[in-house]
């Protein structure tokens, strides 16, 4: 395929890099098979402990030089990376679609997110501001400033194989940090392609070797990063189970963890909603990326007065969904990432039925021509109850649960009544309902929307959630502060040294 060659993807690829040197390892070969057609794309040689240590050592060395570069100069490197991503948008977007299985439009959109965060980070490189304050002591000045942390370890998930890495990395770089990336072993070639793109830019600008490290590997690589005292911050995106393990390991050494974990997102549909907008937002949120977004809509909390109308509209709309090759832009839904995901999808359907759920749009695995990979499934809809164990659980698949409510207080309680707290939304034209949903007594999620769905995020807003979603924030706003350490400074420019609490020494 042409897009593989243009990204320097070969049949067999090295998976460990310092940003300049690709390191031979004794680690196992990780095979990448496309969920689109089941074909082998290529393999990546995984990191072993020696190659991991070599990347970390080079990163430590690079940090000493990189932190001395003025932030706007670091921003200029990121600007050039954004330009390179514009040039590689088509082949990289196709690789994302082919290796992960999301639609081609979403593949291009993910690369566009990378471009956007580069633009954001370039501006940020001139705005890493502290603040000044008045001292209680005469002839003293106080201020706060921010310093880079050092090595930032990034553990990313398969569903956004390149964008989430860029969210962390571009901000970390302009802040003066160096990065070591452990991508998902399910999408290793996307990471290798990004490394090649970055290396081109770094080579032209004499960026210190080690600023951009890559360690493709299995679980061991993530455990090495989490336990490594040389890595002050680990940013991990993935399941709640994974995040708890990372958080515990990093916390045990008093390191910093930035966690963006599972979501069990809901849309409340009011009797005062624009029903056409509500249905459109629900469908896009529920079936986009085949239900494999952390912001996927998994629950619809519908007012009893419009419940039947919404249900009928959804059933009709689901009949029109086109499922197939995501590289064909006519299709709405691509495959799940692998057959393990298919198994979990089927188990979740059975669990819902056992608890009493009634499926109004049946699920199942698609077979036949075009579905040979065994990873294509039918998006399905079940009428359920909020207390069902399966409704409380995040299933990374296109299963949508319909729940009924009577009052807005009840709807908000249902929305908040799950362990996860990432994204939420309400569809209503009632100002009081909208404001209540956004108030202290409203949604407990990190993201709360009115008249748009739960999925998708703009670069300018900090992205992340609460409760079992981990509490971390990535991307925009003041998320840059997570990648830095704060220092309070006091300068005495007087001829005296006043001591605290009026203490005096007769010297």
C-alpha cells in the first residue's frame, strides 16, 4: 500500500528509538494485523530492558540541553512538526484507519487533532507565565515560576493511536521536558510512523538526541516506565484497571501520574429537547469508532414523555447504518480492534439479557464477504435499568442502553450514578434544566455539554474526567501545568533580614 511506503513502514520494523538512533533489541516481534481485512501489515521488534534503559539514559542526557533552549525556540520545532504532519496527513490518516479500524474521516480527523495541538503548543511556548505577589516583608518581592519536570513517560491506547500522544508530547516539549512514548501494542505501526516524521524535523534542527524516545512493547514496558524513578511524570490513557495499576506504582515512589481512563458517558434527553438534534448526537456518539472512544455515548437517559418517540427514531436510524471497510468513506461503522474485543462485546450482550435487558436493535457478528477479519459487529440498542451491573460497566463496543426518567433531578442522579466521570451531555431547550445540569448539583463529569453529544473534544479545552476516569487533564487550557513543577521565589533587596514570627538573633 502506497501510504505505508511513504511513512517508511516496512514488513519488519524496529520499535525502539532515541529520536535519532533505532536500537536493535532481543524483545519479541509484535505483529500488527488490520481489523479491516485481517491481513498482516507488519511487525515491530519490541523493547527489552537494555534497550529501554538506553532510551531513558539518552533522554536524561537530552533534558539537560533541551531545557536550556528558550521556550519559543522549542515552540518553533513543534511548529515544524505541525507542518510535517500537514504533509503526511493523508498517508498517516490512512494508516490510523487501517491499523486501528476507525473510519477514514476519523483517521484524517485524528491527524488534524495532532496538527491543531501543535498550533496550540506554539502559541503556548510564549505564554508559560507565572505570577507575582506582594510580600508582607518590606523590600521583598515574591513570584512564582514554572520549571520542566524532566522525562515524561506517555502510555497511550489503541483507540487514538497518535492524537493522545501528541496532546501530551507537544505540551511537554514546549514546557522543556523530554518524552518517552510507550504506544499500544495493538497499533505499533502508527507510533513508528510518527517517530519517523519527528526524526526528520529533529535532524534538520539539531535537536538533542533523546528528546523523543519510543519504546514499543507489551505490558512490561509500561511497568518499567511506571516504576522508574528517573521518570517524574507518567501520563497514561486506557482502561480504569490499567490506570489503577499505573497510579499505584507511580504513587508508591511519590511520582506524578496523569490518568485519563474509562468513560461510561450519558446523554440526558429532555422532553424539551430538539429531538432531531438529540437523535443525531446520540447516534454519532454511540456508533462512531465502533463504540471504542473513551467518550462514546453508552447510556441515553430519556424523559418518559418522549421515550417512545426517541426509541422509534433510533431504531429507524440504526437500520440505515452502513458497516464495512472504514477506508470506504460511504461506510459509517468499521470493525472492532480485534477478536478479543468481539468476545467482550458478545459477553456484554448476554450479560444485559440475563439482567433483564430487552434488545430493540439486535447485535451480532457479521460474516461473509468483506467481513473476513471477524471483527465487524452490529451496533445494538437495549432497554435497561440504571442499576444493571453491565450498565455500570464500560464496554468498548457499540452497545447503547436506553434508560427512562421522570424528573430532571432523577436524570442527573442516573447520569452521576456510575463509577466513571468523563463526558456527559443534556439535550434541552429549557434554560433552567441546562443551567442545573452545569451547576454544582449537576453533572459530576470532567466534560458537560448542552445540545451536543458526549464524543469529541476541542483542543482548546482541557480534556479529562473525574472519579474512576482518573482526574487528569490533557490538551488545552492550563493543562500545561501538569507537565511542570511550580517554584515560589522570594527576593530580599533590602539591607535587613526580617525573620519569621519576629524572632531575633543578637550576633
